[in-house]
């Protein structure tokens, strides 16, 4: 770690970690052991340590005698600098007040290396299209014998794990042990998993690798530190405020849009629900379990109704002998959107009035009566914005798939780019 003083981050580079530490050395050491950390800052007054991820773009040198209470640390490799080219480095870092940031030769090397990694698409954990293949022993060790279970669903249990690099740097992971797989063999399993691995979007949980040894099938994902949207909306902790919920609704919509229209081949999720929406350290919503339906036996995802999906979020066509299209995901998203707006489950018997038990039916009645404020009675929000989001949700949960909008239209309506027409009444409600 190389220390630099009289240096300050400017707007544009946000820290992903903050914690109080007693010594500068503790802050420097914490960054050194963290694979995601490339630079750290230690405030000597508040004793707060912050960490930065790449790209490191905006910083400024403090001029004159102005005091800077923080010390910056940059992670560099142990290189023989005598063999390094002395050619001038192109403009890499942003500047403020037209003053070029002066950094050490080691830091230039670090930045150049990062640029080369971006060009070849290899960030050190085989995160390109060729996923990393783990051994079962590796994952058993990483999860300490599958000790800490994060959750369990129709696909199997998920465990928290940690990967160490060079014995120091670490990265948290989520390991999913798949159960009751389709017996197509290892080659077919790998083909499906690699197809999932080609999906890259900020609102999808990233698949890092897999394990296929004998009958054992495991998937390795990025770890999502803030749990699921279900826990956030229906748990005992603080409810997300209105602006957070609007952002989350858009995050989910953009993730589904990518699956439906921007992948090489469209992916129907089949199980959109709050429990499958995970929150990262920045509270960005990301969709999990996409593309996994093809990996399972037909009866594995059957819940109550004999079809794939989860009761309460199923489109009516699941109960009919009709083809399933991306519009089934649109229906599920409409239910999730209503739950996100109202911070309650679609089916809730613990309500004050009987007509409020089924949220989708109650939401339509409130909309027709011009009383959408009742859906969010505990907070002051713009009635027009609430009404627009409710209208979008009501369009999504129409019985006939042809009446439901595409996810592209949903995103445009939520962003306010296009107007939301008045929806007809959803004639039935899937439970």
C-alpha cells in the first residue's frame, strides 16, 4: 500500500465501504486484504476508513497550505520499477481546476494494468463468458462445510461462502446447491449454465462459476449483502421510503427487460417474486434464479397449482392449456409492483377491512374511486406518481396476455416517458 497525502476524492467516485478504525495502518491493511479495494482513505479526525473500487477516475491535489485531515492509500503490485517503460501515461484520471493529479509511478502502473484488464475483459476471477469451474472440495471449504444457509427455495439451498486469493484477499460468494435436476448429463448442464453466464446486467445477480462432479451440481453467485426485497418489504426492520421503492421498481423492470429483449435468446424467468429480488451493498435490486427453470425436473417448481412459479404471482394462463410467453413474467411483475408500492403482500388476512385482503382487487377499487392515497396512507407522496404506478401494475395483471404491456413499455411508463392509459378491471386474481 502506497500512502499519499494532500489528496482528495472529487465528485464521481463513491466509496463502497465506511467504518471506524483506530489506526491508519488498520485502514491500509483492511484495503490490502480486500480484493474489491484499490484505494482507501483514512480521516484522522473522525477515524473513519473508506474504501474505493475501480475505476478510480476523479481526484484532486490540494494546493498550498490547506490542511487535509485524511491520508490516501493506493494498492500497487510489488514490481521492479527499473524495468518499467518511462513513456508518458495518457490522461487517465479526471482533474479539477485544470490541475493534473500527480501520483506515484507505482500508481500509474496500477491504472495501466487496470485499463489492459478492461480491454481483455478479465478481472481476475474468470468472470468472462468462460465461467470458473470449481471443485466440490473448493466450495465445501469456501462455505465451511455448507454451514451458513442464506435461504432455501424450489431450486435448493443457498449458502454463504468466501474465496481467498493469495491467502489474503477475500470475496464473499453465494453457493446454490441444486436439487432434482433434469437428468440430461453434465454436457447439457454446462451448456445451460454457460448460457446463463452470458447474461450481464446491473440488475441481474452475477453468476461467477459452477461445479459439476458426479451427481453434484452447484452454482456460484456474487454475494448480495442486504438480503431479499421480500425481507425488506415484509420484515420487521425499517420500510424503504417512497423514492427507494420507485427506484427498486425500476431496477426490477430493467432487469426483466434485459432478460426478455436484450439477451441473445429471450429468457422467461417463470418465478418473479420479492424473494427472488436481491439487494446488494448499495441497495441496488438484482434479479436472481433467472434461467434455472430449464435445469430442473418438471415437478420441482410446481407449487400448489401444478405449474412453475409461486402461488400469488402466477399468471392465469398457467392454469390453462395455453403456451407460456414472456407475458407471464409481466403478470408476476405487476403483483410485485403493487407489493412494492404498498409495502404489503398481495394476500394479507391481517387487514382492517375485508375488501383489503386481496391487494390487487383493493388497488383497483382505490384507483376507480380516486383514493390511491389509501394504499400509502402512512407517508406523504405525490398522488399522481402513486396513481401512475398503480395503473402500470393494473395493466400488467390483466387476465389476457395480449392486453399486458411489454416490459419495454412498462419501463417507459414508469420513467414518465410515455403516458399511462386508464386500465380495465382485472377480471380475476391469481392466488
